[in-house]
């Protein structure tokens, strides 16, 4: 048995490699869940004490919120800090407090139970009110109630933006907004018990170049805060308490990888042209405005997917048309004359908007539920704010737009009708926009793929979202690690479906891009190009490896690869064929 220098046993735990890189540091344990409230009877002589405990928890909560407010004010500005005014108001709500005390006096149950009961009643009542402003207060009450309960129960409330020292974040799960709030200079790596390669938190980690390993079942139960951990984001390995030999070996690996990455970056300055002279368009996927810097650093041909929902998740509320306009305009201007494809709102699924139960009620099957274009068509006031913001930004650069989760022609038509209304409104007010803005449909639901001949007539381009297309085609939840082995991008059904979409697009003279994670994976990129995909869009740090491969292959060879793959009947065989294709090309150089 090997032990580290502190005498602790080295333990290897296998997960799924989700973001490349190697990191070594102390663990920061992040366990996020709704607070579990124990219920018990309080003895009569302890009742006064119970009420003081409640007073104290309210006081501490107020101090915590004021501290957050001053930090937000300092870092983001007074407007953002004002959001927390509403939280302070909840704490000052005498009705909530006196009802809790009344409940306590009549029931004799512990104060947490009483407060939880009363606050839940308030949350429900507010979420059912017909006034949008008041409905939104239910989210504030929920947040504050969780904080008060944490203080009553002595739990420390955690937040990943509180990482003040460089740490390896080990979590049961990380929501996309948690991930977006991480300070990438402090998070050495991210490891989660659950998740998959295509979960949104992982996509965010990849764009921040933070190594990540997911689906490391029950790791949070094996690690103590402060334990030393080595994370191998290439092989999906987590090594607890690594020995000196292990650290030395990884030191060597890291030097090798760094050298290879440097060579990739040098090669990245050259065009993505195949050996038979075809230049491929490689665009970037971004989630935040400040990622324009990465788009430039990795020399992407503009943005192929701007996941705008992160503007909403980071703000914690629905941003105004004006706020969105400024964000889209900033991206357009920063990257002009390169194109920027803005995807309209895709909340829901694994990107729920917490604290807005009236807009996003809890669902049993969120991936099959109220998500993306379904939500937008149901909320024209929210959707049209975004459409107008995008149109207005189109006067400031090459902005294009696309709708997520289109399932068929009717949805595309309804979205386009709303877009036309927005254009009319802007025209009437003489606000400039590009009247010929290109509008695309994401193909990520099998029904859209099967009717792509019809959809192609009503849009300017397709962008295939393989992350979702695979999950819906194979009926495999993309974030469920128990069935991760069934999530097979090379399943013959996937390959045939991609071919169908590409052929229908080309028959209708429109271009097809792939913006799912397959596009940035060197094993699959040649297959996609061989199938006829025109453009690939990926997290910027993945561009150099894909470009290197493109520069090492002939397009005609990848077409032969696709032809051969289409004749095979098993996902494993197709994967082996693709893997061999890439391995041989990269090795030859
Ligand atoms: C996809 O589904 O492939 C895609 C790009 O969209 P998202 O990952 O944001 O669902
Ligand atoms: Mg998708």
C-alpha cells in the first residue's frame, strides 16, 4: 500500500474525463442541496431560548446579505447590488416573522420547522400571484429562507464565487450558474460525483480551461476538506493523497503535454486547410461576453454558438432588452467583421432558472419539458425583448441568430412571425437593424432532423446540436452518469441522421454547422466533415487540436471514412474506425 508524505493512503478513483489538464491541490468540498429541516418538539422551559435562536439567525442573515451587497457593489456596481434590497425586505417582513412565532407558540415544534412551514406558504402564495413583479418575489423569499435555515442549523452557506484560495473543487453536482460564477484563477480543477461530458457545468469548465472529471461516484463521501488531490482531466482519474512517485510521474506527463500544447498553439496560427486544399470554418462556442478574448486568442472564425441563457442565469433575473442589447452589441463589435451566431434563450433541462418557480415550475422530465423555444413561444414578452435586442445589435456587426429545440415547422413559423413583428416595431420607431439578418434552426430533436427538408425552406442555415440530438435519438439522458456508456455519438442511428440533415440542407442550398461537443472532439470532427458538415463550432481551447488534425488530413479521406462508417452497424466499430483515423493522422506529423 502506498502512502503520501503525511502517511495517508493513495487512492485512485476513476471517473469520466471532461476537461483536459492536470491539477494538484487541496480539496474544497462543495455540497449544495436544499436544507433538510429536522422536526422535533421543544420543551416548554426552552421556548424563550428557541425564540432568541430565531432572532439571532435573522440578524446573522441580515449581516451576510449586507456583506454580499457591498461585495457585489464593489465588483459589479450599484445596480446589481440593489437586487439584494429585496432580500433585506424579506427579512424585515413582520408578517413572516410574527407568523413563524405564532406557529411556534401553538405547535411547540422547533423554530426551523415553523419557519420552513410559514416561508413555504409564502413562496407558494407569491408564485401564484398574477403580477409578474410580485411573483418574482417568491424567488427572493426562497433564497432568504434557505439562508435563515442554514444559519439556524449551523450549516455554512457555500458559494463557489467565495473560493479565495486555489483549490480543487469537489462537488456532488454543480449547476451551470454555479460553474459560471467560479473564479477560474482559484479553481484548480472541478470534480463531480454526477454529470457527464455534455453537462453545461462541464462545458463552462472547458471554456475556462479548468481540468474536470465527472461521474466520480460518491467521491464527496471519500474526501475531507483540505485533502490533497491530483486530477487528471486527460484520463478521467482522481488520485487522493498521491505519493511522491505519482507526483513525479505526473510532473513528467505535464511537461510533455505542455510541450505538445505549445506546438498546437504554434500550428494554430496557420489556416484550417486540409492537405487537399479545403479550408474549414472553425467557430467558437461562448457563454459570456468576456469570452470574446478567448475567441481571439484561439483565432476562431467568429462565434458559432452564443449560449445567451447564461446572461439570464448569471443575472438571476430576466435581463431587460437594453441590457441584452448592450451584451450582444459588445460581442458583435469586439469580433467584427467575423460573424456571431446568437442562440435565443435555452433555459430548462439542465439549465433551470432557480428562484422563478412561476416561470419554470418543477417538472418530472425537464429535458422533455418546458425548455428553450417552447418556453419562449409561451412568453412572447420575454422572447420579443430578446429578439429586439438581437436585431438592434445586428446593426453593429455580423450578427446571425438561431432558435434552439425546434421540433418542427410550426414552431419555426411561430418564432419567425414574432421576429417579423419585432422588425416591424423597430422599423416604426426608426431603430436601425439588419433587415436581412440570417436566421437558423438548431437541429437537435429527431423530429426536426427527419423533417429537415421542410425546415430548410424556412431558414438560412442549420446548426446541429449533437449534445441534445444524441440524447433524444438514443433516449439517453445526457447528464445521467449511470447510463453514460449508452450515450454513443457513433451510434449508426446518429451517423445516419447527421447524413440526412446535411443532405437535405445542401439540396436546399443552405449550410450546416455542428455546435455540439462532437465538433470539438478530434475523434469525431473528421467524420462530421466527411459527412459534409460545412462548419464546426466548439469551445475555443479545443480549436488548436481540431485544426491540427484538419491540417493533417485530406478531406477526401474523411469522406471515405464517412462512407465506411455508414456501412457499419455497431457504435463500437464506428468509434474504432474514427479513433484510428485521427490517431494515424496526428502520429504521422
Ligand atoms: C447541443 O445540444 O448540442 C447544443 C449545442 O446545445 P446545448 O449543449 O446548449 O444544449
Ligand atoms: Mg442543445
